[in-house]
C-alpha cells in the first residue's frame, strides 16, 4: 500500500475515532444506571486496549508477529475490562450511585485522553518507522510531540465540538458557545502541523478567535453579573489553560519546545471532559455574584492578562521573527551573585515591558478593549459621552498604534511631542535637544486641561480610559464600595490621602532624579546607565509598561482608576492640578431636582470615587474636584438628565450671550 493511501486511511480512521469517542462521551453524560455505565467502561476500555496492542507491536518490529500483536490487543482489552466488571457488580449491589458515577467521569476523562495519545503515537510510527527510535530514546519528548500533533489535536477538537452539539439541548447557550470557541481554538493550534503556512495562518487566526472569545466572556460576565459556582470555577480553569497554551506557543516559537504547550492541551481537555460528562455540572452549587468576590475577579483579571501577554508575544515573534527577542537587549546572567540578581530584575522589566509596549500587544488590546467601549457607547444615553468614547478609541488607535508603529516609526526623532510619552520620555534620554519639546509638551497639555479639564488626557488621549471604560471593566467600579482597600483609596479618607501623597511624591522624586541623571549622561558629564539603557527610558518602561498593569489588574483591591486615586500617574496628577484652576466642572440645570432626588445615582455611578456631587450640586449648583476627569457616568446615570459638562466652550457662549444683550 502506498504512503498516500495509508495516510488517507489513517485520516479516515482518525475522524471515525473522533466521532465514536464523541458519542461515547455523550453517552457517558447521560448514563443513569449501572448497565449504561458498564457499556461506557467496555467501549472505552476496548478502544484503549486496541491502541496499546498496536503500540507494543510497533515497538518490537520483527520480534512480534501481527498475530501476536492481535493477541496482545485482546489481552490488553481483557485486562482493562476486568476491573470495571467488578465495579459494575458493585454498582448493581449498592444503592450508593454517586461514587461510581463520579468514577466513570474520571475514567472517561483519563482514557479518552490516553486513547487519543496512543493513537497519535501509533500513527506517527506507522507513517514514519524511524520515529520508533525517538519513542524509545526520548520518550517524554516523543509523547509531548505526539500530544501536539494533529493526530491528537484534530480528533480532540472534533470530540469537543460534537459532544457540545449532541448535548446542546441540555446546555445553556453561553456554555455551548464557550465549548464551540474552545474547539475552534484547539483546532487552530499552530504546532499541530509542521508547515510554515499553517503556523503563520493559525497564529493570527487562533489569536483573533481567542480575542473574540475573551470579548464574549467579558460581555457575558457584564450582562450576567452572577454565575453558578461551577461556572465560575470553569472560567478560571479555562483561563489558566489558555495562559499555559499561549506561553507554550511563545516558547515553541523560540526553541521549538512543546512540553508546556502539550501540557496545556491535556489540561484543557481534562477540565472539558470533567464538565461535559456530568449532565448537571453547570447547575450545581450556589450562585455567586462575581462583583462581590474580589479574589475571583482578581484571579480572572490576572489569568486573562497573562494569556493576553503571551498572545501579544506570539504575534510579535511571528511578525518580527527571532529579531524580536534580540531587540529587547536582555542582559547576560553571569558574574557575581549581585550582578546576576540585578541582571535578572533588569531582564524581567525589559522582557515584560518589551511585550506590553510592543505594537501587536497594543493592537490586540485595542481591539479587545475597544470592542467593550463600543458596547458602552450603545448603552450610553448622553451624546457628549458617546462622542468622547468614540474619540478615545480614535486617540488610542492613532497615538498608541498607527503613528509610532506604522506611520512614523521613529516618532521621537521626528515629532518629539508625540514620542515624549507621559512627559518623561519613551524613546530616549533627556538630551538638550529634547528639553524644549518636553517643556512644551507640559505647556500644551496644561493649556488643554485648563480649557477643557483633565479629561482631555485621563478620559481621551491616555490609554487608560480605553481599558477602564468598556462595559466589563467599568462594572468593576462596584469594588470601590465593597472592597475595604478600594474604599479607602477611592473615598480619599485619611488612609487614601496618605497613600496618594506617598506614592505621588515617590513617583515625582524618581522621575526628577532619573531625568537629572539622564541629562548629565547625554552631555557627557557622567555615564550612569542601567545595563546600557537610559535611566529615564527604563523608568518609563517600569511605570507605564509594567506597574500600570499591576494597578489595573488589582482593581478588586485598589478600586477602579487606581492610576488617578493612588497618585501613581504623575502625568495625570499634573493635568488634574491644572484643571482645578480652569473652566471645567460639572453643573446642574436645577438644584431643586437634586434636593428631591432620592437615589443620588450620580455619586453611585462615578468610577473614580467622587461621592460628593449631590451635596455640592445642592449648595453650589456645580461640582469641582481635582479627581473629576469627566468620564460622564454620573451624567448618564442621572434619572432627570439634570447634569451637564461645563468648560471653556460654555464660558464663551455665556460671554457672547451677555455681549449680544
């Protein structure tokens, strides 16, 4: 038989195997008595035993005849079935059914994965007999490569989608959609086929599908607010599987190691099979309000971010190739103990910041977070807030992605106003040539804040509003009142004020200190660098490519808009300080409406934690505070449409009206 004909036959067998196991899993899901469970044991044991016999025959070519191989297969089936016959008799003789049912689920889980693994190993050796050497000499590596092979991945993804389809009548729509996404992401595994076209195509397509999946999860959580305990556990476990998967693909791109990626596949299939084989799995336990569970919310944010981090890294590796790693300028871990520790810490900052500040990470995050902002626009009533939300999407796409990465790659040297990100320098030292542009950056931004309020930065031009103001992330402002830590920070009580002073002063001191060092370096007075990197540039990476995400991920503990409330963002601090002397404020059309208002929804809606609006509206007819950055949730939340923004535009109109009179 020719190689091509044999390959076709194995493909047909693989598909039949996937369909058969999908039905067995579905049958196990609905098995309600001992006899039905026995059928599951027999079918799974026979299929697994069949592959065991074939593998033994292949390991000892020539030493065992095909008839002996068949006898080994029958013997393996017999050995595997005996224990389960005993379990069947125990099931029949006892009324305590839950324990055997639980055993059956784990049995199907283990042997479904094992059978697919054995099939992958068998088929690889059948098509390439020399691979038997790898099986015997590098067993662990051969197993990992077999798990990452399409002989394992494709039937597993087929089983996943078919069992979901078979079970769709008893699954909630959201669970069914999650399973379909899972099967698609698994099918599009880049290491499955050793072909350049497949690798390139699936890295981008699988990344796009996973991004769409994250968006679906975010919006589902926003709409549902509560989950069954089993659902919430499944979501966290699945996010763990995906962070392992993306990390595994990233490592595979670097040195072709498949260990972590293979582990992620097995882990994902295990949590899937554990849930799908239990008919009422997602209906068990009590409901949990995830916005009241800060540990769960933090775990979710952390695992999603790590998965997104490595997803961005895989995109960068695919687009830039091996030069991406070399562009990070990592230090060599050698020398004295202190040098190694210092180099390790530097490499951590350079590696993490290199990915979070990279173009494809920002593109992926922009698509993901921007979609949530679009959903926010749909539910926002106030037209001005709709316009502002649209502008922040445009600003992110323009200033964070298009200009610095595609239109003018060397932004700093051409247009230093754009390159001097956050006012401290994102691309070079504080050289004499760029002192004036840096000062003008502060002047221009300060003028805008004086005229329109600090919302020009904190709610439009900065990358933070895109991440904070989408539907899902905006809903996390509820932690501002429910979490003790977040309550202290956002309510600006004694503890919160102390945190703000300490953090902001530390940040300003570090920026000024490194700016002086950077300037002296640039004029040749001293030579003080961090592993060859300008200290001001290094500080930028640390603050805005790493610590910013720490503040973002810890929302359940520090509250929404931690960058505003902790004083960590000096750029925002500067603009909010200027805004206090400018035109921007919130005003009301009728103060009496605020007196009679029973809900005080405006204070409840503020994601920053400005809770003093009602009293200020009643006494002054307006609200003015350095932390008011014009997000507009209070305007949208007012049931009487009584609140409006006031800035230089309204001041000009008032002056013109007086003059016309």
